[in-house]
C-alpha cells in the first residue's frame, strides 16, 4: 500500500537510501541519542558521510519528539510530573530530605517556580580546600635548582 505525505503526494524512498526502512531510521536515531557519538562515527556506523548523518539526525529528532508527545511518553521535567506518571506511592518523600524550609523557599523564589527539578542542581563550590602550592617560596626555588636534569 503506498504511503502519502501530509500534502497528499505519494511518498517514496530513493533507491540508494542508506536508511530504507522505518526500523533502520528508528535504530539510527536511538543509537545517536543513547551513545551521543560524533556525527562522523554515526555516519560510518550506518554507511553514510557525516553531512548525510547530520541531515538524518536533524530530520528524525523532531519526528521522534512529535511521536513521543503524541503518545504521551515525553520525559518528565519535574518531580510532580514524574509523580503523576508513576503514582505517588512509587516516589520517596522529597520533603523529608530537605532539612531547611527557608533555603527551599528562597531557591524557589530565585528560580520563579515551585516545581522541584527532577535532578538536583549543583551550584558552584567556593574556593578549593586543597592547600595552595607556593611556587616562589625559597624552599621551593631551592628544590627546583637542586634537581639534576
């Protein structure tokens, strides 16, 4: 049975298409998303040059995202969305892991949303606790001069 494009034209693959079947295209985009290889390597895996791999990636990603959205299987972006999908009985209580309510409130005001992120965001740490190496100390300079080449 022939397949049709959105504008009712007959759709057909070219004879020498590197990804002739739907399963091949699905495998191509899943390998790319799972392994995150360079496009050159992705092209070599599927027998095409890098520029064609780039075109296929940019063609298939929106198709996969639209399909997942239509099926309702897009990734959850917050703890609340994940809880709705899995049911609240499967998730641990995240309020018990937060020791200070005021720090949570200030973070929520700072980011402008009350949704907890799915993964904890890590801020930059302060100065390193490792001791500084003082290169210009007299003992260090003497040690450098005493080393034989």
